[in-house]
């Protein structure tokens, strides 16, 4: 960072560079430092903030409120959502159907009996 190198007969300041995968900053003395949640920036140093998810390491997102890279929340499990009963537990549904069938039979039997009384 403070050292120089000769390039084509001209002395130029040497600085950090990004690793090949863009997830670490490599200093002049070849010391590699992981950028953690961030990617290495165009200046060869690890980003400290983000303006988009492309500034973050894979598996992380840019939180636009704080301009910080954050871990991606785990994906929701398949079959999620709202459920009234647990999978495989059909006792409640069968009980309701049985109750409805009994009520229908009761109503029908009263109509039949009621019709018999009328004819007497």
C-alpha cells in the first residue's frame, strides 16, 4: 500500500488486489484477508458497505436500509403455509363428515315418520 514497484521503467504505487474468486483482498506482501460477507472491491480492498447484492459474497444479500451485506435467510420448507390440521391427521374431517351424515339421516327419518302420522 505504501510501497512502489517499477513498471515499464516508471515507479508506481503498489496496492492490494482482489483474489481470483473476489472474496479476499491480497495485500502487497501477498497476505490474503477474507472479505467475509462482502466481495472485494475494485480498489483491491474488501467492501465495507453495499449498494446491491453484487457487492456481497455469495449466499448474502444487500440490506438496502443499512447498506450492509447480510446472510440470506433460509428458504421456507416445501409444503409450508397455513394448515388447520397436521398432515396425516384426518380424524377431525372424518368426524365432521360422520356428524353431517347422522344429521341428514335424523332429518330424513323425521320426515318419513311425520309423513306416516299424517296419513293416519
